[in-house]
C-alpha cells in the first residue's frame, strides 16, 4: 500500500490483527479459505482492509 504507514512494528501488528478480522468477517458471510492458499488470500484481504481503514481514520 502506498504511504508512509505507522512503522514496521505497527504495520506488522495491524497486518496480523487484520488477518484475524478478515477471517472472522468473511466467515460471517460464509466465505472460508480452503487450504493454505485460501487462508493466505483471506488473511491478505483482511490485513489490507484494516490497514486501509486505519489510514483513513488517521486522516480524519
């Protein structure tokens, strides 16, 4: 993602929490990552969403 971010440590924490949130949110909608590749895709989507959301809130 473009931008300066929050620093390496905070970006890692946001990525991990985002992966968990992504798994929970997609699970609510009935979308489950099957196998290793599916789990990685779900984790990436959740992490990107949470980092995007945190940067939007930071600007406000």
